[in-house]
C-alpha cells in the first residue's frame, strides 16, 4: 500500500471571528492511500491554536505514518493517540480505500436517498451590523436553529442582538445556541448565564476555558442555561479520563468534533459514556474541507441523532473541494447529481 500526504491551505471567504481571534486561513492535510489499482483519501484537519496535536513536529508525524503504514490500522491508531486529527485522517482514508466509491463511506438515507441532516446556521463574531446581517441571512435560508459566537465584542451588544431575534421569533420558531469559546471568567460566568437564560436559549458552549473542572462542575450544577462541553474534551484521550471528566463535571451536553477527539473511534467512546450518564450530544465539524466534512456527515447520519448538528461550514472557503454536499433550507444534503472535483488536491 502506498501512502502520501499533501498539505492544503483553505482560504476563508470572509475573516471569521471567535473569542480567540480572526481566522483567515485554515491548514489541512490530505492522506492518500493506493493499493491494487484503488485509492482512498482522508483529511487530517489540524486546527491551529485549538487541536491537541498542534505541535511543531506535526508534519514529521505525517511522514512517520507514511514510513510505518505497514503496521496496520490498530497499531497506527494506538501509537497516534496524541495526534487525533491524524487518527481521523487514517480512519477516513482506509474506509475510502475499501469502498467501491472513495467518497461513499457510510450507507444511510443521507447518502442514498438525499435525506437531509438538520444543521444549525453559524453566525460568526463581528460588529453589530455584520452579525445582524448573518442572522437575517440564516433565517431567510430556512434555518430553524442558529448558533451565535459570543464573547469577543461588547456583551451588551450581543444581548441586544439576541433580544432582537427573540422579539421576532419565539423559541418555538427558532432554536438559539451560543458559543462562548471559553470567553467568560469563572467569577462572572454564572451572572452572564443568568442574563443569557432570559432569551430562551437552547444551550451555551464552553462558557469558561477548559481545564477548570471544579469551576465547570459548579456552573453545570447551578446554571439556569444548559451547558455543552466542547474544548473541554480536547486532549482527553484515555477512556478512564473521559469517564472521570463526565462524572465530575456532569454537563448537560457534549459536542464532538471528530478531528479534535480522535475520529470516529474517539467520538464513539464519548458517545457511549454520555449515554451511560444521560447526557445529550451532537456532532460538529471543525472547519475541515469538504473531504472531512463529507466523512463526518455520512457517519453522523448513521447515528440517528435528531438534534440539529453543526455541519454547515463547507461554504466558508473560496477554494474548497467541489462536492455533492449542499445546504438547503437549514439542512445538509448529498446531491448525487453533482460530482466531486478533486483537481485541487490531486495526488
């Protein structure tokens, strides 16, 4: 089996703001496998500043995979425990290689019958006018769930935006989620959550920075607003540690980004633990290209989770890989009348 990696730089159509700063580009790596006239592809979606495997020797580890491909999937994944995005790329590439069509990874009605996956519309941080424009655009395009990034601009301005939405749409009309990306301090978090709860929000993601288990446990125990852990899961690779985190913090939800938590296998471990502890969950992409997004979406469709998923990031880049994935009326579809165009990333 031949293995090759190719680095690719995704360019944002518009600079996208989070509480960590402005995103203009996104690095990613494609893993190609070839064997007996067949080929497969997977995406190693490194996320600078967020991924557990954002380390200086990342490319060196990609080259290590090429040299040690004969170890087999089980041994490779075990030895790459600290490189979750590479684990995920390997999982994808091997499934792709074994499939009749390298882009058809999991059978489901999403793939075979164009059944949509309900997704949230993502509103990025920016000035008031920019955020309001995004909100109106999402509503006009049929989204029934909107996720709004908060924590980078003035809190009162963010509250005004939420208020303007609720004045027009009730919680029955529009489900509102907010994502603080750890922007609140532990001292102010409960106060801010109390204010935010007045707007009938579905949940808030990661109100305080990860790694503060005691503070997060107190928040989850006393919050008037359901809390979803996101960044908190990153870097927790051992099953025992995963169980400890869930049982200690006892969140209302967890959010799984396969590129950040060890791919399908790592995500499935979290899902099983969440189910045992009666904790809700949903799946989110992590700004992968359409190669990774396709894999996440097809896998998600097999999980039968009816909540809106976070899979609407494919249209954010000027140079994404043309694919059958498309967003219509608040849902992600696999339009089989469209074809993949992989000229940009040819082996």
